[in-house]
C-alpha cells in the first residue's frame, strides 16, 4: 500500500498516511482561514485508520472550538498537523503537511465565503456536499 510521510514545521511530529484519500480539495471557510492564517486550506481527507502519528505524539496539542473539528498542532513550533472530524470519521491532513502526496483537488467547499476566487474549472460548492451534511449547492466561480 502506498504511504506518504509528513511532518510539522520543526519536524518533531511526524505523520504517515496510507492508501488513497477519501477526498482532496480546497476549503474557503472562515475557520480554515483564521486557523491557518492563509486565504484557503488545501485539504486531504482520510479515514482514521489510514493516519498514524509516527513520531512526537507527546508534542501534539489540541484545540476544539466546536465538536466538529479537533485541531492538532505541534506545541514546539506551532505548526498545524491535522484536524480530526469525529462526526464524519475523517481526518484532514493538510496537503502542505504531506508534500510528497500528489495533490489532485476535486472540489472547492465553502466557496460562498471565499476571499480568493480560483477559476480552475473545478466544482465550487456553496458549503459542503450533501453527504457531509451540507446543501450540496453548486455556485459560480
Ligand atoms: Zn513542530
Ligand atoms: Zn474550512
């Protein structure tokens, strides 16, 4: 099975993902923007059993503003590592955290909140897909 290694900004925390992600894309929501301090978040979603923290788990801090997202970061460097979405049973390992993974985005979510329109021809969802509890509504680029 294919696997990809990743690390936090300082390298103290290492993660490994294996197999194929459930989904890859861009999130334009305000929460991603605020937490990542960037205009969009490039996400890759994995099932819990596909994600392993292989080093430095003791350095992982957690912050849970809502029950939907359990955010993990390195306490040494402040680098973001992943966000667990318990309700979906999926973990977002940021594309930037696993640079060797060929990032093949399929969709933009929460595009209604965008501050950085990206005219790449991919589908733009107003919020989330219906199967993730959203409206599934497609909006223009
Ligand atoms: Zn670190
Ligand atoms: Zn988001």
